[in-house]
C-alpha cells in the first residue's frame, strides 16, 4: 500500500481533529454543568511520545516518531546464497527506518486505536482497533504484525542486536489484515496462559482483497511459568528480582501465491518465483521460550515450515532455530558500566531438509542505553557460514553500528 505525503497529512489531521473536536464538545458541556472532569485536558511527554489526555481519561492521543541510523560493512544484507556472499562488497550508511506512530484510546480507556506510518517507504504499516475491556477476552481488527514469532513481534527499535536473525526472512508471518481474539487466563497457581486466535486474508501488508477463497488461520498459546506475562520485549532493563519465563507454541496455515512475507507485503523464497493464485499451501509452527532474571535475558525459537506447491505437486520443508542471550553485567561486575549490555545469538537455517545445505549466523552485540530502547547505540559483529553439498563452504564477517532514537 503506497501512500504519499498528502495521505500522511490526512492521517495526522484526522488524529488531531479527533482530539480537538472532543475537546470542543467537552468545553461546551462544562459551561452547562459543573462537572470538572471534562475541563482538564493534559499535555505531557511520556513513554509513548507526546500525550494529549482528557481529564476523565476517556480520550488519549499519543504521537511518537522513531529514526534508525545504520552503518554496515561489507553489506547490510543477510547472505542466503553463494551469489549473496559474492555480491556483499559495499559499505552502507543509511536511514534504515523512519516511523511515525499514533495511538491511544477513545470514548472509553478500553477502546484503543493505533496506526504506524513508514515515512521512508511511504507505507501505512499498522492500523488497528482494540477492544480490551476484560483481561480474559479482547478483540482486535485491522492490520498488524501477528504474534507468531517473538523475534518479529518485538519492535525493530527494541532488539538486542542491530536487527533480527537470518530466520526472520523465511519464517515471519509479518503483517496481515484480519480479526483476532486474545486474552489472559490465569489462576493463583501455575495455570497462567495467554492466547491468540485469528483469521486473516493471508496476502500480507496492504492487500485489500484475497486472491482466492482461502483464509489464513493463526493461533498461539503461551504459558507464563512464574505468573508474569513478559510481553514481547528483549532486554531485562527492569532488572527482575524474581525469575520470569514463558513457553509458547504458535501455528499458521495459509494458502496464497506467496511463500514469505515482509513489511513490503507478500513475496517469494528462492525457487518459488511462480506467483499463481492459491498456488502454495503453507503450514508452519514455532516453539518459543523466553526468560529474564537480574539483568539476564534469554529467548529462543524453533521453526518448522512446510510449503506444498499445488501447481507443480512438490513439497518442501524448511526448519531453523536461534538462541539469544543478553546480560547487563553491572549486576555482577562492579566496574561494568550500568548502561552497557552484552548480547549474543546463534542461528541455524535449513532452506530444504531434503538437501544438504545449512546457513549459520553467530552474532556478538553491545548496547549502550542512553534512555532504554528509546535512545540507544548498538554495535555488532556477525559471522555467516553457508555450507552446501555441491558448492562447498562460504563464510563472511560483517560489522554494523546503529543509533536508534524515539522522540
């Protein structure tokens, strides 16, 4: 969905007009009554940017921008084929992301809204309405990143490394349009679960129509082992004094012309360049873990994906996994700077389990938090190794540094 500057201006004016119109209505109503709850509109700068809030807290508008500046050498692309290794020979400096985020609630605190705009690519990434009146049952409708993968669901500005692992390209379900039920079911004991169940068009970001009569079906069940829902976050910046952990299982089934998704919408993996309507039945699953305690954080994912090509009568199975850990080492080393986090990740990707081919990624990263993930500097070094039966072994090192700031 390509959107120009006039479209963005209309969105901004709509959001501002939304708040101001209600302000005017309430100002008029306060002249006719002594109810002071509607008089006191408050303005402040908070965790989600600039905030406009009504005195009775029934209306909230939050506006935030985010910029991401990146330098990479010899390239910024993750290599997946031997040609990628040969082509990665250019230094890169770029504004990698530039986003505008608008959210809040209207009429009632439990009726929430959010949209996110990519200024660099002129794309409307997210737009959704959430009804979150009860903890155990909530409703969301619109377009957003599905909760299938922890790594993908965590904002690009809240990663422990410069960017996501080599698994993200092949296994992310990314942004879809549809409807979802979700909530938290818990007791005072160990039975503490979050769930997500949704139905989507399955054609990726910006697709207003489906290519056929098939829909995407998604589900995720998460066990909060110690009674805390960690949410989709990485570093343990709050320094948990008690351990918190989750185990989650997610699954997706979909039939469409696409074998992969990204912020650009539907796309294809190597050897799946045909894009006929309903050509590929995709079934995939993800087993996920996360843990935090006293500045230490851990997360992992184990992916399995089956691609059934209904046109050419072929099946392909992909798998991959990663392990990632970070530590704010001032918790145990007296001379270690408090804002400095060290993180490491190992990822392994097999594009076809019937072929002897594997891609490995090993990354070491350092984060300096000026203001948590809202203002941080990240430096990382990565090594990639591709091994195939017919082509041998190819390896490459990459260095990247990035400043991510939200205003």
